[in-house]
């Protein structure tokens, strides 16, 4: 019974209304490392040194970044790991700097039957305006699933990590208060929505891209309910 409930709740993360109608959207992610998207890093030698940020047309950051979420219940500070998830962090910071997360609601908060996740970044804004549009294309931007293994220099792109032994090799896992990207069933459909794990969730490791964690404001997370909102997101 508990396992069935967990599966139903996990499915809710995939139920991203802003993405599910775009499951087969084409992607133009890399110019010179396109094979990574299809085969992951297994197609490359482990000691290969490619600058991902110079090889993609997506926003990309290889540095550690800090973001302050000013919510209607208090402040939450995030630490983002660009070295381990450069495209995911670059995408998130780009939206922050454009003010896209300002006045967006937390559209899913799951605490029962056990603490699970708080999800935000939906296109359902308090103002009713969709700000998650790529200014270069005029369309919603999608990014590939990005997971860094300890044994590889580069992240793996475009595929889930399914082998149990490899899951132990993942750099960033779903620990309590860690930050990940929500997506639809298509592994390359993450865009703006993110979620914060309220407990360790190893069942999600290798399936969703973890890219940071909450470093202050945990007590604020305990207060958040659905329809609470981000007043402003600021890069520090």
C-alpha cells in the first residue's frame, strides 16, 4: 500500500501541465557534443575535457551561484552547483535574472502521507503573465536531463540513470532540502518548474536533475502551502 502511494505521488511530479503537451518537442542543445545527449558520457572517454558552456546555445554556468527567494512567508537561500549541473543552473539563473520567478506560486506542496516535495516555478503566476519565454526564440525553453556521475568528467545528458550500481555514483542526490528540476515524462522537458525535497528521496535519484540545495530558510519551508508565492527571486 505504501509503495503504491509513493508511486502515485512521484507521478504527480511528472504531471507538469505546462510541459505535458510538448512531449516530443525537438531540441537543439549542443553544437559539438550532440552525442552526449543521446548516449550520455559513456560515448566519451572519461578523461575528455570539453567546455560544455562553450558547446551549447542554452544559458550555462559552471560556477557556484546563490539565489534568495523572498516569499510571502519569509526568505529562502539557495546554493546552486554549476560545476556539476551547468546547463540546469544556467537556465535557472537566467530566469532569476529576468525576474521570471517573481510573483510565481508554489503550485504543489505534498506533506502527507509523508513529507515529499514543494514545487514552484509554474507558469501560473499571481499576475497571470507567462514570463518563462526564451527571448532568443520566443518560445518556452526546454533543457535536457543533466546528471553528473562521480566517475565521469562530464554530466550525462538525455537519459535516466537506471542501473543500481550507477545510482551510487551520482554526485547530487535527492537529500532533504535539495533542489531539483521538475519535468514531464519526456526526460528532456525540464523548463522552469523546480522542487525542493522535504526528505531524502532515493527513488528519484537518476530520474530528475538535482542542481542545488537550501542553505537557509528551512523554517520558512515548513510554513509554505499551495498558493503561497515567491515575491522576488534575486541572484546574490
